[in-house]
C-alpha cells in the first residue's frame, strides 16, 4: 500500500465551513510554535497555517472520523 497519494485533503466538521472555503478560499488559523530553543526574547510565536494531509484513499474514512466528514481534495501541484 502506498503511504501517500498524489492528492492533498483538507477536512472540516461543518458543511458551512466547507462552503465558505469554496466561496472565499482557505483562511489560515494561527498555530503557536515553541521557539524557546532559539536565544531570543520570546518563547512562542504564532504562525498562520492551513493543514492538509496526503494519506491514502483507504485511510480517508478514519481520518475524517477525527477531523470532520466534510472535505476537499486537490492535486499536490495545486
């Protein structure tokens, strides 16, 4: 079994959110990252990101069970 596909997927728990993505595009959320190992004055920064997965089709069901039943897939080239 291939560990990855040639597609990227983004899942959400809400049909409303999926429709908003289709109408307006992806809106990043801020992910707090620890950077205390760098010798600067702050320990955390917030980085805007949108998460995608490249799991095989055979595992999409278990992934959707956790992240949400509504999803969009696109090619990695996108």
